[in-house]
């Protein structure tokens, strides 16, 4: 009997605060990027791994599992709407809980990839939320990536939050000054995670640099 594919979890932490409405294409592009990513993962031939995808949306007064973490082929995407504040701390706590749930992510799963996408400064206790995530076994081992939407329009304190989140200082925070760059970044995430799932060493984080996006068109 063929061995069952081991899950490779991918979680997107999506900022859906009110600032994502202006310009409107920010939330529209983010929705389209995630939809494409789900489609690509669902159709990918990944051999040893089975890519599971979930989306935690944070806006208003809290965070929710907008897309429950499931095999990519089972995901059914509905667009997110932007509103309210930026409760990143709530999203980080929920991320910790999802990663720790062995009914969702079994012990045999590979280390997760967690992608944080935001365009502003959190308005809740994000530091405690981040500490809790990093103190958890899977949160500490996760390949943590971050996208700053707006790039130079974001304040330095807001960028510093994202820099604290990422797991690899050499990768750093990707600054998407133009919304089209968000699409390129998500293509990079899709390709590198798919390569990771196909690898003979899928526990190793992707080695491609997000600074070199020339091969990952929108």
C-alpha cells in the first residue's frame, strides 16, 4: 500500500482592515491572489506532500478562520471584505491555536508556512500574540513570511512589526509598493511551497529569494 502523503500546511494571515479599501484594488488583488494560489495548489502534482491551505482574516474587532485549513482540493473560496481595525494580535493567537490542533494538523505533518500580509500598524496587543505563537512548537518552527502592502507608505513601526514576525532575517519583509507586486509574491510562495512538497527534504524551508521575482509574473 502506498504511503499516505504528509500534510504541508500553508496559512495566510490576511489583513482586511478598513485601510485595505483604499485603493479598493488592494483587497480585490489579495482575494484574487489567494484564489489563484488555492487553484494552483489544488492542481499541483506534489508527490510526497499534500498541501493544506487555510486563511485567517483579521479586521474589525478580531480574527476568524475565513478559510478553514483543509487540503487545497477541498477549499471553497469566498472573497473577503475590508472593514475596521487591525487586530493582528488576535490573528496570531488564532494561528497558534490552529497550528497546535492535531485534529487539523497531525503530528506527522511537515513544518508549516505562514504568510502575513498587512498594510498598517496593529491596534491590539500584537506583541503578546507574537510571543505566544513563537513559544509554541509549530509556531517556532514555521517558515514565517511577511508582505508589507504599500511599501514606503507604511510607517517604520508597522514595518518593524512584520520584521519581528519573519523567521529568516535574510529573507526579510517583502515590500509591495504596487499592488501587482503582491501577485508576483504569491506566485513565488506558490512555486516554492510546491517545490518543498515535491522535495525529498520537504522539512527544509524554500531557498529562493523573494527579491528575485522576475520569473514569477502576475
